[in-house]
């Protein structure tokens, strides 16, 4: 199994200053501190507009020019939290981390929060740099100091993290993923007491990619998240450390967004924590953190800092933050960049062919006893077999019994259960073809279904669907679309049904051209604008379009999604918005349909949409859709279906555990 790197682009707010001159900057700082008082604004503006590497050159130039240590002068001239912040910015990252650890363990008490935050979130390279910097700065071994100041399993996990030996291989063994998930379950939920050593060994050493998959597998086995198990099995600082490790494995930016919020919420501010995070992440992933902060707390990090701090201290923090995501109203220009990167992880098939599978044996499960159809047996077999296995069962049924399994199922089952089971027994291409036909037959057209299917399918899936449609209905899908739709919406669907979307990575130069073309189109009349958007959004590869959307933000300070919502209407808007949504949140597309159309609270259930999504995504990304659904809806998909789906709920909860 492989998973692409999640964070591809640099999302820092502080970067190298162009036309940098260390001597000139050193002179500026010297003049700002010369005489009575100091020019604090000049100091903070210069230091927060230079990268850390450039600050080190300034520090060296300052000593060469004036024979004095810049940090000593800053300490003398500045006071309070502002002094702490500026002086910390002048230290190299590894030495800043080393000082934070030293301060956390010196004296009579221990700042466990600091130890947890730093050691749980740093990479192997950062840990190695920290260990060397600590030795250089304090002449002591950091491991020995941590051992002397902590105890128990908390101490053991900290020592494991201090080794900086987490595996970094992005190629993951599927067998080991399952084995680790089972071992974690056996070490906690399955036994009386907890085998803490097993948790330490796996969570402290396996690669990030591997552990992300282990957590998914664990949730299938335990029917609860790894976080829930840690909370019930562990306690105290050890529990908090392991939860921090898990959160960082899932998303380092989200971990720091939560830490920043906690540092400022309620009465008083944890300034040490606020300073530590803002400095350490400003050249790494501050834009990501800002976006996670906004999504989770529905306010910008900038606004919370502004409300919670004051003076030059506030100004310096806001410079590190880099911008206010609330100023643009509905849209957040800089922070939105991350929306086009967060979902670069490929969906992964979770159902695999079991070694003991025999299609001939499973034919017997479909035979109806004299007292009636055993629906439970049918459900259990269908829901626990992959689609490829179901096709073997169909063939075996015909070979052994000389009967058409689909016809028998149709005569034995009724209503939604029949629709669902038949949908599962079709090949994916047959099912999509049938869903397209259903969307267009009768007096009305289900435009949402047409959009959902054509936008989310790959070129190969569309070609296979076209072939299946023509074989079953003896006419082309394109001809039926043309006879059932009109205008620009028709043109969009015809473009998508060709299955000719480009494939491959983004072309940077072309992405800039496409972004500019979209920007120029915003000034045209609505018809011309829609045609230009269609020509790009319906044909370019998804990696390329993500880059186009990023470049569009940079050149217009507007978001493509927002433009579509404001400037377009009707089915054209819905189709274009679905493509944009898929680029930002591929799993959210299914989750949003499930929430808004398939299972709306209090308005009845759109059973066709529910069946369509559950069948088509069960072997692709249903596990991710479940997580997206729960995060957005504050209820699990399983629970929602049990309440809303009635007859269909007999089998759909089984699907919720397929992945």
C-alpha cells in the first residue's frame, strides 16, 4: 500500500526576504536600540520579515560590526512578553526547542504540556537537531535530564520519541497494518488491564503513513477510534502524550490549531505556549494551522490573537500569523490554499478477496427455504463479499442451478432491499448505467444524480459505464443525455461523459494561464463565463485543477467555489460546484450528498441517493466518507441510517463496517 505525501507545498507565513543584506539589517537594529529607549516597531517589523536563517546571518553581522551579541542587546532593550518573543525568534529552531525543553524540566515542577507538544510533533530530523542543540547549549544529555524528571510509561514514551527513529518509509505492508491494529486491540480493549508497552512500541516507531492506515483498521476491529480506546485504557500524562502522538499522526496542523486555541481560551493566556507555537510553525505550516483553526472554531486565528493580546507583543504575533482569514467575509484567501492540498490522499480499497472464498458454496445461501426467503442470509453474504466475488457467485448460480440469480432476487425481495441487493450484485459499470437511466426516465430528470455520477467517476469508469449502458439499453448514453437536458448543462454533461479528462500532474505554466483565463472570464457575460469554466473544469486533470485554483486565488484574491456560487445558477452552478468540491474534499462530496439529500433530518429519506452512494463507494472511500460525515454532522453515518433508513437499515449498517 502506498499513500502520497499529504503536505506537498510550503504553507509558511515567514520566508526568505528578497534582496537580503545582513549588514544593513544589523545596522538598522543597532540604530533602533541606540540612545534613550528603542524603536520597537522597527525591531519587530524587521525580525518578523526575515527567515530564521537570515536572522542568524544578521546576528553574526551584528557581532562583526559592533563587537556585541545581538540577543544580549535585545534582552537589555526590551521587556516582558515582547522581549521573550523577539529573543526566541533570534534563536535557531533546534536551540529554541532545546531551551523550551530545558525550561520545562528545570526547577521544582515539570511542564508536561511542553514536553508533550514538542516531542510528539517533531520530525526525526528536528529531534536529532534538538538533542545536539541541548548538548551544545547546556553541556548535558537531554535524555538523562528527561529520565531524571519524569517517570513511568510517560517517561518511556518520551525516551522513545527522543531517539528520533520513527520509520519514514511511505511503502506500507498491508499485512503489518492489520497485525498492528490487532495487536493494539489485544493490548487494550480485548484484555483486562492494558499492555502499555505495545502501545509505546507501535505508536512510537511506525511511520506516519503506516499509522494512519493502522488507525483506520483499528476502528474497524474495535468499532471505536484509537483516541477513544486511549482515553479508556490509559490515564494522566501518559494518556495525554499518546493522544498528542495520535493527533499529530492524523494532522500536525490540526494538533497545533487545538493547542493555540487552548492557549488563549478562557481567562488568561498561556503566553509561553502561544509564543512557542507561533515561532516554531511560522516557517513550516502556519497557513495550514490557520485553516484548521478556522474550520474547527469558526473564527480566525488572527482575530483571536488580536482579542487576547496587546501592544508590540500582539503586533509581532500577528505578523507571524500572516493575515486575517475573516476579512474576506465568506472566503479566506490565504488559508484557503490548504483546501486544495488537504485531500491529496488516494482513496483505498478496503475489501479484499478472502482465501477461503468459494462461489459454489455461497450459491446455497441464496436458496429460499419453503417458509420464505432468508433475507438475513442474503444480506450477510452480499455485504461481506467484494463485487468481484459477487460476480463469481452470479456465474456459479447459473452454472449450478441453471437460473438467473438477479431474476430470482428480484422475485424474492421487495422495495428498497431489493433495489439495494440488486445494485450490489451488478458490476460497478452496470450499476452506474442503471442509475443514469433511472435519473433520466419518466417525466422529470434527477440532475443531481447525473452530476454526482459523471463528476466523481474516472475516465475508465465512464468508458465502462458507456459500454454497459449501450449493451443494456441499445442506445448511447450521450444521446439520451442530449434528449433529456439542454443548454450549458447539456454541454457540461456531454463533455464529462466522453471520459476524456486529462490525466497526470499539474503543468505550472499552463495552470497560471488557465487561472488567468478563469479570472478574465469573470468579467464576461454569464454565458461566456460558463463556457470558459466548462472548457477548463471539465477537461483538465484534478491535480492540475488544484494548482489552477491555487493560482486563481493568488491572482484574484477570490475563490473559484465562491465565484461559482455567486455568479452561476441552476444545474450549471451545481455541476461546476460539484467539480470544485471534489477538488477540495473528494470524500466530502459523498458525505455532503448523504447529509443534504439522502438522509435529511425530518424530511424523509432519498432512498435512491442513499443506495447509489453506499453501493458505489463501499469499495472505494466509504470509510473516509463516514469520517467526513461524522465531523460535519456530529452523528455517525451508522446511527443516522438506523434512524432514517428503516428497511434499508437492515443492510446498510453492515456496509458502514465494510471499510
